[in-house]
C-alpha cells in the first residue's frame, strides 16, 4: 500500500510532516492547559476547621517552612510508622529515620509523631 504523501518530493513531504507535528503539539498543549484549569491541584482542597486548627498549631510549633502535605495514603507497616490520609498536613521534624535512612522522615501529625515515606510528602 502506498502512503498518501508517497508521491511528493522529499522537501514537501517533510514540510507536511513538520506541519502535522506542530499541529499535534499545539493540540496537546491546549489539552494540557484545559486539563490544568479543570482539575484543582490537591493543595487547594479546603481544610476542615479541626484540620485548620491542627495546621495552625503545627505552624506555631515548627514554622511554616516545615509543613508538608501527604500526597497519597500511607499505611504504617513498621514500628513508629504513621498511617496518614492523602491531603493531611504534617510538620517535618527530621529528614531521616533513627538509622539515618533519608527515605523515611520523622513528622509531627498534630499529635502522633512517627515516620512517613519521604516520597509521599511535598512542601505545603
């Protein structure tokens, strides 16, 4: 089977390819922009009054630069691991565990303190 543009001279063929790639790229960018405006970022979820009080207490104890948000549910599998829900706010106490492992961070969850996988935390 012959390609639809198989009869074209090479420079013209590449021009058609380039134009269709640019068009696809523009469509993809438009789609990404539309997607970002439709889906609110997880950081904009409204906090309940109880969570708000907890966040204020964490800020006053540890400072705003120590606050992190949990990006997905965590279930504590080891001793001293915390089980947290996505969206919860915690304060960073130490960016390593007792053995110096930097993939587990010690956090204050507004009461309980324990370890959380660092990969599931992002600055709040």
